[in-house]
C-alpha cells in the first residue's frame, strides 16, 4: 500500500475544501448527504457506516 495525502479545510459550517494527491475539490453537507464538486455523493447510514454512490 502506498503513501496517501489529504488535507481538509473548513470554509463554512457545512462546506469543506479538500486537497489531495489527485487534486482539489469542495464538498457540501446537507443532513446525512454529502456532495462534492467531482460529482461523488456519500450517504451516512449510521455511526461509522456510509454508502458512496
């Protein structure tokens, strides 16, 4: 397994800026659903459990 890097910065109460090896993206949370600028949707199903679409 290789080395990975990710830095997350809060831009507001529900908005984050994510910086990683593959580039920069923004994400916005609305309840249990998180949508990022790359089109990825994540739904939180419970504590520590999520489903990525």
